[in-house]
């Protein structure tokens, strides 16, 4: 899967002269949308409750991180719903987009729709392309009615686990709202110092509830979502503050599949392969293939994979798979919190209320990997291989943490938790020694400057756990199996 930073390019100067101020429908409950170009022909949402996406400049590198992947969508929308319940923060975002119907970019090739349009099999594959992951940070001011009651600027972190990714021009059924730690979801700024409004990225968010009290205060007092926040300077004085942009968004696309479409097209053009005849395609499209629906290989062959969709209806307590208007399989809503497509595989992931994951096929049949049916983590790599992880021991915290850097080389297996933890402690000790050497080389003036400088960043904590890792092919055949202790980020 290829990663892209979407450069939603607009003039930053133009942003400074434009202020959006949205009245919240209910005090303390944020419900706004961030839009790119014009998604309103498929994204049903009031235009006056939207912010236009503006990419934030990278102040550290003094440039915009531009990327061509914006060309893979012609428009998109990210609806952001956030509120506080009994001191916890809850987020329930919705993502919708329109696939570019002129061309798509993969790793090696660009696929032009006009070229492949004479081959119906390639057209279907083109239209089935969708992002495999979405991660974003959006920023907005949250203000009370009276600006002298003061507000705060909020950066909200939206992870791929928080939302569903549907087909082009389809707004997915909303996922079950996620209740997470405040530090994982939001960073608040209520300072009069401009540099604190430099835009955040997902790596800046760390699990923590240290700012729960402050966060609950600002959330519950908010009556408006705006492009700026009214920040307290001193008693009776408020100043308008905002970030230079309002959006950071990173998508992953199935680049290998996009490249495969172009490779197949070139084989057709060179006569190396014969495409399915147009007459056969049309006849097949007219047939009713849904009559035989038994849960066997013959029934699976007649079920269009593109028609199986995940249903997550929080109000109706409905967790299900459906094909068109027919429910294929219902799942216990008291046991599971959501179901979602599993990358570009034909499977779906059931997310349990016990934070375990299970894998089901498009008919809802539970799948087994290496004798296991319940997993702590499931993910897919760029080769289409599936990794399933099972924790075999309780997690143990490692003493020490890192600030504004992370330990590398964690993905190794050891015979004991002490050996795994040693990787982290050794890295911390090496870094501390290096910092001491650098400090000793500084002049007294440089030391004084550094002591008077406030550093902004996040600390990272680590843990060990005994893990079994199974890697399978696309048909769940075991390719490798490892078991041992690893060190990893604490989450």
C-alpha cells in the first residue's frame, strides 16, 4: 500500500482573511465537516456547517509536503463528531470521497480510465479501488458565546480505527463511536504564544488523561466551532488565534492493485492475453446470480464480493453484513462494537467489546488461523499477506520513556521480557550519554539559551509482552509462525 500526504493546496494568505463560525447544534457537541473541492452531490450535509480543507505548512521543514495522491480523488469530505460523556471523550467521524474517473496513480503506473474503458473487467476493477487507510488531524477553535469567557484551539486526531472506508461516492454507515483517552484524541491550545499553533500530526498524540479536566471544561463550554479561537491574554482581554491550516490527512492506496490494472491492460493491448468478450460480460451482468445462497463454495462463487457491506447501526444495535438490501449475517451487538472491511482482502474484521478481533468471510463465517479464532491484532502488508497476533502474557511496562524520539528496531523476538526490555533501556542510556556529550560542548551562553527555551513534544512509553505472530497468505495458509517476547510502544 502506498502512503500519500494529501496536499490540499490553498493560499495561506487567503485563509487569514476568511473566518468560519459555526453554531453548534448542542452545547459541547461538535458536529462539523471538512471538505475538499465539491463533495455535496454524494455527501449529504449542510454546506454552512463545513470548513474547506487547508493543508498546514510544515514549519519544521519550512515547506509544504506536496504529493500527487490528491489526484486519486476528485473530492472528499470528513465529518467530525466529538463530545464528552461522563468525563470521557467520544469521537465518531465519517469519511466519504469521489474516485478520480480520469486517472489513478499507483507505484509504477498511472491508469487512464479512457484507455481501459473498452475492457469491462478492468473498468470494474478500477471502480472498486478505494483507500485502504485514512488518518487525519483537523483543527478548529471551540468558543463560548461570549469571547471574554475564552475558548481554546483544538487539534482532533482521527485514526483509521475510528471510521469505515466505503466505495467511491458512498457515505458509509456510521461506525460505533470510539471512546478513547483525551491525549490520544485531542490537543488543546489556550496560550497566547503563536508557535503553539503549529499544526499537529498523528505522532504528536499520546494516550493520556492528564488534561481531562481542562478538556472537559472547554468541550462543555463550547457553543461555536470556528476557524479561530478566542484566547485569554489577561482578564478582560481576548485575542484571536488560529493555525495556519486546518487539515493534515494521510491516505494509503492499494498501489499494487492499481499497477496490476495497467499491467493487464498492456497485456491485452499487446495480445499476450485475451480479455473476456464484451458479449459474455453483458450476458453475465444480466443474470441473477443471487438465487443460490448456501454457505458453501458454490454459493460463494455466485456472491459478488463487491456487494458485501458492513453495517454498523449504533442506535439500532445492529452489527451485520449485508448484500444489497439483504442481511447476510447478524452479529451480537452486546459482544461486538463494529465490523469493517479488512484492507483489500475479501474478509471483514469483527471488533469485540473485549478489544479482541475476529476474522469473517463475506458470508460472516468465522475464520481460523493456526487454530486461533480470536486475535489481539490483525493487519495486512503490501504483499497481500495477513498477520495475526495473539498476546500470550500480560503487558509489562518498561521503566523510562523517550521525548521527541522513539526507539527503533523493536520488531524482534526474545526469550524473556528482560531481554526485550533491554533494547529500550540501552537505547535510552545511549541517547542520554549523547545528550550529555552535546551539552558539555555548549558554551555558557548556549546553555542559558536552551534552559530558557520551552520544548514542546510528547513522551513515548514502552512495554513488553509475549506474542505469537502468524503470517498467512491471502487464503489464510500459514507462511510463518513466531513466538517470544517483544518490546513495543505502550498503548
